[in-house]
């Protein structure tokens, strides 16, 4: 889980295509751990266009969450940056009666975790 | 108005006869037909007259001639005078050009007023030219008296001219008068010279005298012309003919075009959008520089960026190609781009998941999610008010247990908060724990078997309070970890002592498995397990290279050594723990053979860093000095078994505690060779003790199967809090938290449990006096006992 072999990824020559397809173990472990925490309902990783690239929920729910949260994040980011263009949105948390949705935002992806904290 | 009046004027000032088409000057256009519907405002009609004049140039003889006159009821000519006289000097050059170019001359005429205005306003010659003009026209009028049509025009002209003349004359006279008054007596020399002849106006004559040679020719020509005019009537040569154009049949032609698709396009310009485009303009130029340096890391990034721009299909690959080419700008990179393009989905996904940012975000997210669960516990740990989750519905069972505890809330107890445990640590024995000096949330735990048997590779985990389910750093070691300490100067350095005697220093900022430095190359390295490590700061009173922080270790081979990080780890022996029994009892033994008692613990005095205590396996505690490594300052003998821990009291400078496997804990004062107090509770080995950093009279002890908290104000016979651990599990390490009132207990199953001390009446002060009181009373009672004994 050192991630030491990442350097080979950075220079994609045809021969190294194989390495592109394997994930970093550390990231996988962390994602699994998050999913295994008590009360976590689902984890979704969404790319910059709102297309989910990794999920632990079923397809329809994933698509719904991804689309809606993507729009909301855009709006929230626009709000933050309108006030100060050098600022940027980093984390968004929505607490509802039943769940808490936590979105970690970045320019290139969204990391969404839905948790039921009462359990 | 002035424009039109000019025109009117010009038309009026016609110089030649109407019969000849030789219009001498374009200005003096023959205006034969003026519509009958004339009104006093001549201006309007002048336009039409102007246009008509063009037509009429061609058919002069036919059209009737109208005049522009206005007569009132008395028959007086009240035609308004033209307001403006064009400058004849300007008109002169136009004479030759008139005939072919009517339009141009017409346009030039329009220029005249402006020009003439200027000239008349500016130049003093204006009036003169006018007068000249007037005289010329006057002469002309005399010439052209024959033509009837002209007369009326002349009538118009005359009053105007006369008025202008009179104006001029008036001006002239004025000037003359002035001159006479001023220069009456003076003799003025006037020089008369003849200037060049300046032609101001040259209008060739349209009439020829009878005597000239051409007269005959002219007459003939005139006659021919009149004949021609007469013959026009009824002559076959001149026939009126009309023409009609054919109108073709109309034909409808339809054309249909593709429907124009309308697309609504909206753009929202936001503050950040403008800021971004401004910044990106600067960045693009930077990127070309960066990629030109051959930084390959940017290549997949730019591919992902361009991929994001054009998500659909390989057919867009060309445009992707072009966008990346602008960014990267080197051909070698472009080749690599073409390789990456066919696999469009994968790089995007991969790059996101491998990016460092993603890892960080994941870590944060993990902590956030856990914080939701552990928030009440962490709040209790940090002594913050615990907020009840408003949506959290407490179940029946939990309520009951809660009320039970609240009932017993008067007596002090240990409240279990949480436990640091994970799969990695299962089954391992916690051997040592230490807090990070800089970050109070960071805890380093060493896992290693303390026994000789079943040794396995050790583990060091750095836990963060914010994530009790998985350690932030994991370091695997070759043998069991027996000692740990964080450096105070470089808070990221963690020194680890191992069962095989190696000392390694790790940098906890990275996740690298290899330590910064290792003592395995050192010739003097310990041969036995390193039982305790400490970074000691020798600021006080030492000169030279001894200043600064040093790593000091005690090991089972009986040496206390100081380690210096020079080129490798070098060590210098501070003390050799000679076994005093040998020396005292067996004097016949050869003193050259030194046997050393294995050292198990040591502690430097909190105030005076030269003095330290060392505990040995034989049960002796030696007080030593840093600068004197031959002999001990003092030896305290009371324990009958190995002394596992010795600690100075952080509040009372003379007091220290020691614990041993002979089931006892002793409280000493450094000037007394006998312990002041002894604490036993049951026949269990005491593994670890620690003074509470908050209260001078409180300390904790870890026995086989129990955790005890002693408060000397309450009782010195029994521990105040006793917390039994689950059967089969032995607590092996104890650590107080420096800031809050919690205590950590590590056990032989790999768990580190966090307990909160509840209802321990700590009070505000550190109770130093209380401790001293206790000691004093104990001593005095001992003394009295001793006395009574003697007495008795």
C-alpha cells in the first residue's frame, strides 16, 4: 500500500497499459473501510460531469444521487465563488431527518457518503 | 435657405442668351422653366428649378419661359431679394467645364455657398469682387436686353445688386472718411505699381460684332439654327415616338431552404467565471513551459482534462488532439496522447482514484463519518458538552444502562469511551504507548511480546483520536516493540526500541516503512531488549556537544546509553548497571569481571536533567548522575523483584514511585533510603504505573487483570477506582492524557481503551501540599511507631 509503483502510471506507453487498469490498494482499502463503518448506507464516487464511476448502491439510486448532488454542488460552489473567486467549495454536508449526506468536492470528482448516524 | 437662394441667384444671373447653349459658367444656368405655382418662398422651388434645368438644357426652345416674380396688389415688384451673392472669383475656373458635366458642376455649386461664405466673411476683397461682379452683370444685362425672358431675371438681379453696390459703396465711403480724418496733414507717399493682370472673371462674349471676320459665319450658323427650329414642326425627321416595354408574364418561383434551427443559448457570467478565465489565460502560457520541460506527469492530466471537455466518442479525438497540442506543445507528448486516447474511460477513472487529493479527501471523509458516530465520546474526551443527537432515538436497553450509571454517579469510576483496535492489532500485546509532543491527538502504540517466548514481528501504530478504527500510520518491525518515544524537538521523529536490541527512528510524516536510521550497524548496539527509550533535553548546565536533545536507552544488557545521530547512530555509555550484590557480598570475586544487572527502566528528574533513576531486574533502584558514570549516587533497595517502572512525581521534586513484579508499588522520597509508602492490592504483578499529570496525589497502576487509580488523599490503603478487565485479557500499559482527564489502557489483546475518570475529586490546584502532607503524616507516624518500638 505504498503506492510506489504509481510512477509507472505517469508515463503511459503502450506497454504499460496494463498498469493503468489496476487500482491503488490504499484507496481501495480506505473505501472499503468507510463502507464498513457502522451506519454507512452507501458510497459513490462521481466524476466531473456527474457520471458515477464507483458506487456501492444500486444503479437507479446511484444515478439519482449523483445527478442531484452534482447539481447541488455546482450551485453551492458557484455561490461560494461568487462571494470570493479565490475561494472554493471543499465539503458539503446535508443533514436530514433520516440520513446525513456528506459530499467531499473537488474540481474533478465528488465523493459522496450517505450515513445514518443514529445507528 | 441660403443654399437655395444661391441657386436662385445663380439662375437669375444668367449671363448669356438663352438661345445659345454655351452656358459660360455653370452657375449661370439657364433656368427656363419655372413652374407657375410659385410662391414667395423661392427656396422650395429652386430645387425643382434646379432639376428642371437639366432637362431643359436639352429642350430649350420649346418650353415656355416662366419668370419668378412676386407682385403685390399695386403691381410693385416685391420679389424678395436673394440674400447671397456668390463670389465670382470662385466661379471663374468652372467656366470651361460646364457642358459635359452638369451634375458635377451642380454639386460644385452647392459647395460654393460654404466657400463663398468663408471668403466673404474673411476677405476684405469680398465687397470689391461683388462690386465687380455687379458691374459685370450690369454690363451683361445691357448686353442681353434683347431676350425678354432675361429681363425679369435682371429685375431681380438689379435691386439686389444695387443694394449690394450701395452696401459696398457705403462701406467704401466709411473707410475713406476714416482715412481723411486721421491723416490729414501727413504727406503720404503712395507708390503705384501695376500688378499682374488677375483675371477674376472671363466670360467670352456670346455676341460678335458685325465688323469681324467671323460675323458672316456666325450669322449663317444662327440662321441655320433658326431654320432648324422652324423645321422641327411637322418634319418627318423629328417625329414623336413613344415606346412601350414588354412586360413579361410574371412567374412565381419558390425557394425552400432548410429550416433554421433556433437554439437558445444562455450564458451566465458570474464573478468566479470571469476570475477563472482571467487566471486560465495566464496558466495556458505556463503550461506550455511546464510540459516542454518534459514533465510527464502533466500528460495524463491534460488527457483527462481534454477528455472531460469532449466526453463523447472517438470521433472527437481530433479535436482532443488539437486541444492537448495547444497545452503540451511538444511532439513527443502528442505521440503519447494518441496512445492514451483509445482508452477513454479508464484513465479518467484511474487518475481520479489515484490522485493524492482523492486520498486526502477519503481520509477526511472517513474521519467525518466516524465523527458522526464517535462525536459524543470525543466530546466527553475533550471535556466538551455532549450534544444529544436530536434525531437519535435511544433504545430501551441503552436507557437502562445509562440510568444505572447515573445512579452510581457519586462514586468515582472509569467511563469507557472507546477503544483503539483494528484487525492488524488483534492478538498483539501492547507494550508501550506515548503521546506526540506536538500534536496531542496523535498516539503511538507499540505492539510486542514482553516474554521471551512466542516472539513475533512487532508493530508500531500511530493512531489519531479522530479515527479510532484504523491507525494513520503503520510500521512493521522485525521484532517485538518494547519501547517508544516521540522526540520533542522534531515532533515527527519516533524512536522505537525492539526486542532484539535495535533502536530505530521513524519519521511519522511519511508512510515509508523504513526508519530514518537504525542502530543495527552500530558496534555498540544493545544485545538485549531495549526496555525504555527517552528523548531527554539537556538544556540546563551542560556545555559543548551535550546540549540539545538526546536519545537515551536502557537495555537488558545492563547499559544505559546515550545515542547520537552523527553519521549513523552512535552510542556512548552513560552508565553500566553494575550489580551491587556482586561487589558487596562477594569480595573475593575478581573485580575485573563485571556483571551487569539488566536495566528495566529509568527516569530523568523533571527539574534537574542530570539526575536520573534506574531500576534493575534485581529490584534495586539506582540514582545516578549524568556526568558521573562510574558509580551510583544512591541505591534504593526495597523491591524483591524486577522493577518495571520508576517515575518521578511531576509535582513534588523529591518523590518518586516504583513498581515491581513483587506485587508492590512503593512511594519514595529521594533522601530516604526506605520507601515512605507501599501499595499493594492483591497478589498481582504490577506492570505499569504513572503519575497523573493533573493531580499530585493521583496515580494509576496496571496490574494483572485490573486497572487501579489511586488517590492518596482519599486512601493510601486501597485504590480509589478499580476497574477489572475482561477475563483472559491483561492490561499491560497505562497512559494518562496530558490535557484531559482520561486514561488509556493497553492490554494483551491489542486494544487500547480510553477511559474517562469520573467523579475523581480533582479540585483546582495540583494538591502538592496534600501529597506532602500525606508523606509527612506517614513519616511522622512511622517515626512514632519506630519510637514506640524502641521504647517498647
